[in-house]
C-alpha cells in the first residue's frame, strides 16, 4: 500500500527514520545528534529551534537569546513530529513570536511521568531564570490507558513496557527456567520464581489472567500524581506552569470539516489500522468530557492554569483547513494555530 503520508508530508520519512536511543532511567529518548533538513537533535536527543543552532551548539541549552527563558514539555506534538523543519515546531514559533525563548523538551512517545524525569535530568542546566513552563501533555497517557495491550500497573504504562519487562525477566533466569519458558511461553507468569506444578496448572487453565507483581493503577491516579509533582516544581522554581491539553482530531473536528488532505490521510490510516486500534480511538472519543474534566480537576486542585487546545480548532474559521497529520500530529499551519493560542495564555 502506497504511503499517502509521504505524498502529502514527505518530511514524515525523516521522522520515521530518526529512531530512539535506549537510556537508563528515562527508558528511551530521541536519537541524539541527528542531522537533516527537517529535524536536528542535540547530544541528548533534544530538538534545536533552528538548524543554524545545530551547527553552532552541542546542546539546546547553549542556544542564546535575550528573551526570558521558558520550557515546553511534552511528547511528539511538542517535539514537532509533522513540522517541515526545526523553525516550524511550536516551541520554535513561540520563541520567535512571544516574549519568551522556549527550550524544546519534547520526547516522542513519552508518557507524563517520563516528561517529569526528562525535566529532572536537565534541572541543573535550566534552573536559572526560567519564567514559564508550558506542559503540552497528556494524550499518550490517555491512549495507553485506553489500550488493553499496555500494562496498566504502577507506576503507569509506557511504550515498550512489555519488551522491557520480558528482557529484564529473562536476564536472571537459570538454564532450566529458560527451557521452561521456551516450552510454556506467553503464560504471563514470573518464570524466575514459579514452581513447576504451578506452571503446569497455569498452562492448562482456560482463563489465563495476567499476573502482575505491581498493583494496577488508573489514568486518574497518574494524572493526579503528575500534576501534583509539577505543582511542587513550580513552587520550588518560582516559575509559572501552564497545562495545555493537546489537540486530538476526533475531539475537535467533524469529518465533514476535514480538509481534502485530512480525508485522504484518514482513509490511509483506517486501511492500515487494525480494528482494535479503532476501538481504542473510539473509547477516547467517547470519553472526551471525562478525560478533559480529570486534567482540569487536578490542575485546579494544585493551582495550575488549564487550557484545552481543542477549543481553538473547533472555531468555524478553522473548518476545512489542513491542521492534522494523523490523530495528534500537526501540520505547520496547525503548529502556528496552537502557538498563537498558547501565546495568548502566557
């Protein structure tokens, strides 16, 4: 099947090739020192605001500006997946058009807690004179909690969760237990400690339930914890933190309002997306009010301003304009629109 994304958005070939770097504590990160006409990352995997900065600096924190400093933290929408070049990301546009210079702390596929860890890894480099922290965050947590294929155990699901656990559980297996796992795979048991009789019983049990060493957690618990941590950081830094719920096309556009490009991309995605993933997106669509109220509830509880980026896209003037590349990634025009919305709230 021809990739229609590459027809309309040739820059997506670059994003699909960047890959990840496996890193302790954070789990994974954007590939460091990546160079292209579309996207450039520093020695840590953080994205520069312009390609010129990539030529001059090893780290995004070496970028120089006379403006007050600010951070934008989030996942792929913050990183700028979909933008045609480094200047077209939301942090870069805001750096150009607002009173603040924004460092881009976006990690593709990050959950909310990974975003907190990412900030902590660079806290010593950005501790001075940070006036604003903008969180463009939340949709990865929402998606992973809507998808039963992710492990919803404490401290919360993340991408490559099962791969990580499987590899770690294999590390300390004796030769005999590796043989048992080979003979009785996919039982969702602790192969390190289970007794042979228990293993046999599990094998012949019809209703195999996933056995987890950690308790289950919920989306609400994760949102509560993450926003509480950000509230503590806000006070310690004496910097204002503002939370923006990222745009999700199913929440802010009816299909009749799609641009011709969005219609073609939607058809392409629907053909290659399995039924189960459609069910996940339908869950998110149906729970819009509940999900938004959760983020708003805990932002208000911990005295963090809350705004919903879907509201600006819902305005009639944006009907039939090409804003989205997929469900959450944005075109340059979409990034400009969200940047202008965020700018009015700073």
